[in-house]
């Protein structure tokens, strides 16, 4: 475990938050719409915590989080939540946990019976309760780093404990083990299946186990750094160890309880990633395949690139996809030893080692669009691309339609008003008919001198806006007639006034 922590530290060495890595090795479980994460104490001065996330539709940042302090757990205590996926008679409704420690605490072969089992009551109270599952009496039973899976085959619920850290008095050392133990809930009894795993399964710890139908798959973890395929049952942690690559996994048949080693085609650039070392990657079953998220090590340099992969269980071949961020850029989230949950085509990632400032975070990957999203579709009534309820989009669409209709109505009324206004302006600007006739003359002139009196003006033009103006032909004839009359009158006046004008000019220049 110390080797693994130092290795992980090199993975995220650019961030000071990884000084205390034990805090990030946690256990998680989903139950009754909530996700629970047990976060161990960072050191002997601190306390453990249980984080409770009340999953709901909407922004991830708005998911309610409750933190419950656990004050009576020893340092290095990292219990496993027991995930009962089926109904078992007599199982309490509270969350149950089984004893587990980091390897530094595995200094003897004795389990602490008083802390063998624990339960979390009403999301408030943590207490040790060792009576539900019978305490094991095996001397080589692991104290930490094991995997546990509860399965129900042919209505027979059992729990498998695989691998982990134990203590060897003979070697005077903490050891990796390939032991396998089985607990039968119907008979309340343990059995040791280690003989069947000998030489087929290497000593292994901190690995991932995943049930797919009637099979358990074992991936990742640490094992002896050796090429010998005839694996020993135990291996001292004082010797060289290695992180298992993704070019191999181990298969346990739940019906026959037999083991097989399955080679995998990585489809990674061997020059860059070697055999494919993914530290603390997660593995989940989705759409008939195994999906993984974790950092892949670049060979010979301390750099890890985040990878999302899909393992085809028919061809045992990996396919790799790029996960985009919400805003379209490449993903740079390095995350390992996290907890996961698949729900409605979404992969939820909880806690773990991270290159982000806050390690107690939730991330959501849309498995259809292959990108991170900032919203969670928990109920199925959410458009996952935008993260908003479908009914909101219906209301938005109706609002848009109504807005367009109102806009069109407003445009129609404005055009109608404009046409009416133009007609009114044209009517007000229409020329009124000008008439000239001898009957309308009000001024007089003096026959003697031929001048029109200035104070008795002749009203040759009169403005009338009567019904005659609406008849174009009649109006034209009248105007022509009046103009003729006006011309004759003007000529007569000019003729009579001409002698007087000549006399005035003669007087002026003489």
C-alpha cells in the first residue's frame, strides 16, 4: 500500500493536496436515492466522515450534501459498504459495513471482532454491530485491500472476499494474498476457496471487482513484480510490486467457481503507454460492455493522461474515446480510486485522487455524448444535453410561438396604421381647385386712368373644395374656361393701363 501511495503521489505530484493520500481511499454505495461515501481520517488527529449526496435533477452544484462526522473509528479504518442488490431475510434496513484497513495497519493477523461489522442508522448514527455476519476464524483472512461482492445465484445469496492484505508471522511481513473466501447467507457459514485460485490468480490487493451476469471480473490492483505465471498464494510487500496493466483481467465463474486469466487487446500506443497502466481506474457495466475512467501512465515519464475506455466483452478488446468538457475543450481531469454509479446513460464519479483543488466532488459523464455535463438527469425527465426538465423546454417553445404570433400581430397593426396615416396625409395635401370668373370680381378699376385701386383688389382666384373637384373631366373643363377668362381680363387691363404707364416713364426721365 505504501508503494501504491508513493506511486500515486508521483502521479499528482504537482498538487500539495496529495500529501495525505489515505483520505482519498474510500468506499461508496447507492441506496434509496442517495449516494454514500465513507472518507477515512487523514491521520490520528482527524476524524472520519460519511458524505451523503441526495441525488436529484438539476445542476450538480445544487445537489444537497450532508457530512456526518465519525469520531470513534481508528486511524486507517476504511470499511467496505455491503451492497445488497437483492432482498435478504433478516437484513437490517440500515447501511452495513465490513472491517477493512490500509496496509500500514496490517501488522498482525488478528481481526478486531469488536469492529468487524458496523452500521449507519438513519443517516445520523454510526455504530459497530458485529453480530449480523459471522466473524471469520481464518488466520489468513485479509484485513484490508480486498474486494467484496454480494451476488445471488439461483436464489442463493453469497458474498465473495477476494485477495487483499494479510499478515504472515512466518515472513514477519504484511503480504499480498490470492485467497478467496465465501460467505453463505442462508447457512451463515464461511468457506475457503483459496485452493482453486492458487497459481491462477496472482496475489493481489486494491483491485476492482465487477459482476457481469454470472461472472466476476478482477482488474487493476497491485501484484508481485514478476513474470512467473505460476503464482504463489502469498507475497511479501517488502518485495517489488507492480501495478497491474489493463492488458489482462481475471475471470471468476460464479456457477463453477473456476478461474481464468483473460488477455486483453489494449489498442493503446505501446511506445507511449506501454502495456497500459491505469492507476485506480473505475470499472462499470454498461450496455453489454465494461467502461472505465482513469489516468493512463505515459511510459518512462511522470505523466498521466485521462482516458475513457470501453471493453468489448465479445472480442476482449479496448476502444478509447475522448471525453469533452462542458465548454467543448479536451478533458484534463485526472481521477483515480474514485467511486462510480451508472444511471440513465450517465457515469457519476465521486471523490478519489484528483488533480482538482476539491477532491470531494461529483463529476458526471454523458455516456451517449461522451462529454462532461454540469447537470444530472436523475428522474429521466431531463434533457441531458442542456440539463433542464423537458417540461421547461415545452414551456419555452410555447412562449416562443406566442411571442412570434404577437410580433406578427404587432407588425400587421403597424402596417395597417401606417397605410391609414399615409392616406390621411395624402388627402390633407391634395390641391384645392382654383377658380377664376368675372362674377367673382370684387374690385373695380377707373376707366379714366386704367389703374386698379390698391384698396379695391380684384379677387381673380378663389379657393373652393366642393363636390365638382371630384369630377376630373368637369373640373378640367372649368379650369380651362376660367383660365381663358383670366387671360382675357388681364389683357384688357394691360391695354387700358398702357398709355398711363408710358406717361409715367416720360415724366420720370425728364
